[in-house]
């Protein structure tokens, strides 16, 4: 049955490899279970953190399983980082929206996603991205997630004088993360299959032995699951927000912002993963991309209905790909882990700390950066837009901003080199959209 659904043999993988990859992906992104309720829940929005936790786990599970079954992609989904901060600090706190109105805006953006995915518009846009830009996006995301890993593990820290600096290497947590990176790289160099997963496990075990990673008692089914302590009072709240949403003069800007960030974060992630496992053909088009986009769109609608911000494809899926994941079974396993996390959250959140997960995410950056060699660096017009795409993904701390700036420079350099005719009408449309986005 699994062979028929996921085509394991033709993808040169096994059930065991896919399970390991799914577990690796889950552990690499499990932090969202703790972070999302902290950002969305509390006094700033009025949302119940316990409800947000449950909405996060369930929406991530549904979207990841749907991605695996529909598109056969090893890509997991969850409420996106960055867009959750947009939800709380900009839409709710700065613009004064209630959380019900903000959820309604997310829901509307998700419905628009479904429409443009079903009609093929979204597929057309992603497939129209030039091959060199696709490679730059993939490599840029590699550097971006490596930087995230170093930042989360405090190996790189903020500095007033130089903006960033090397962290405190005497800090035990930092040393544990450095140890994990070195071990994982050593395993990769020795050709060990699923090196990121084994590196993660070794780092967690060492952290436990040194009392740096907490392990609670044996997990039990929480008695609070059916009580007000673990309620789903955010489910359906979006419906109460429609009247208020359209009463705001800037509702279109809010919906567009959710739409923009999710669209191009997802595009970047899918392109990066697709390049890594051979899902992009010689014409630069991606296999089953329309189904992957539909799964992502439905995830956003489901997330909004349950009570969380935009659900999107997670770049940490690269950790599972590095561990050998090649099919949707990887995403399905990750989805099942999200379901189990509802009952095992004390255990999972105690192990999935930054010092343990950072090494796996960091080495994924190494693997994704290999795409640099395929970029035509001898073509200055291409080199300039690729360089800016990669650089600003890291410096702007945003996949979508880096992608947008890269596209604008692509248009400029192609015009200046007398090759404007090589830019497709869709690319010109994207360039205009990106310019308007920065002018908003």
C-alpha cells in the first residue's frame, strides 16, 4: 500500500528511511509548538495559549499529512515564523485588529490561495521563475536557515557595535550546540545515512547525560485535554471577525501582507527542496507543484479555522531531506508526530531545544548551499541578482524580502544588459508586485 501511494522504489527510498526522515523533520520544527502560543497567545491578542498550542499541533498535522498524500512531497507544514509576529505585533497591536478579525484575514488569504492554486495561476508563477533564480533561492535559504540555527543556539549573538558577533563559547548550551554541529558534520563526511538525525540524537543524549536537556517523567495522557485548561476556544473565532475585518480601511493591505509572505515563503521552500531531491525538470518546472500548493493553501484555511496564523511549508523540512526523505511518507510521519505531540508535549518540548536541533538545521544549510555551483556566475546580470537574493535573505531575515529584492535586481540587470525580451510577462508582473510591496 505504501509503495502504491508514495512510489518508494522509484524514489530510491525505504519505509525505514522515510520514518527516520519524518522524525528528523518533526524534531527540527517542534519548537513551533512552544513558540507559536507564546507569540499569538496572551494579553497582546487575547488568545488562549493552550488553544493556540492545540490549533498549532492539529493544523500542522492536517497540512503535513495532506502534503504527503496529495503531492508526495517530503515537506511538512506548520504556522510560519515571521508571519505569526506579523499577526500579533503589526495586525493586532499596531493596527488594532481583534484576534478574530486577524484570523478572518488569514482565512481570506487562504481562500485566495486555494483559488489561484486550483486555477493554476500559482503554479504558473512558480514555474516562471528563471532557473538561476530558483538556484539562488535554494542556496539563499540554505544560508538563511544556517544563520537561524547559529542565532537560536546563541553561537551568533546581537552586538551593538558590529550588529552580530560570536557568542559566549564558555556557555554550556552553546558548547553543546557546537559539539552537535561538529559531530553531525563528521557523520556527513563519513557518508553516514541520515547523519542529521543521528547527530540530533547524539546531541540530545549528551545533553541529557550532562543535565543540560531536561527529561520529565514518563508522558501520560493529559487529564486537562477535555477541560478548560486545554480548550479550543479559538476554533471558529475567525467567523466572528468578518464584520469587523471589512470595517477596517486597511483590510486589503493586511490580507495582501499575509498572502505575500506565505506565497513567496512557500515558493522558496518548495523550490529549494525540489532542487535538492530532483523534483525540478530540465525546463525548470516542478513535479506535482499544483498539488503541493493546494495542500499548502488548505493548510492556511484549516489553521485560521482552528485559531492560528498562516500555516506554511517549513524550510526545516530540509533536515528530513538530508536524512534521506524523498517522498510524502516523510511528511505523513511528521504529521503523525504532531498529533502525538498533543499527548507527549512535555517530553518533546524538553528535548527539542535549540542546542539539540540547531546542528541538524545548520548542516541542512551546508547541503542546500551546494546549489551555488549551478548558478552562471560568469553572467554578471545573473550573478548580481543571485548574490542580492542570497545576501538579503540573511540580512533582512526574510525569505520573501530576499526573493523580492532579487527579482527587482533581475529586471534591472536584464534591461541594462539589453536582454529585457528574456523576461517573461509573468516575471514582469512579479517585479511590479514586489516594487509595490516595498512601497506599501
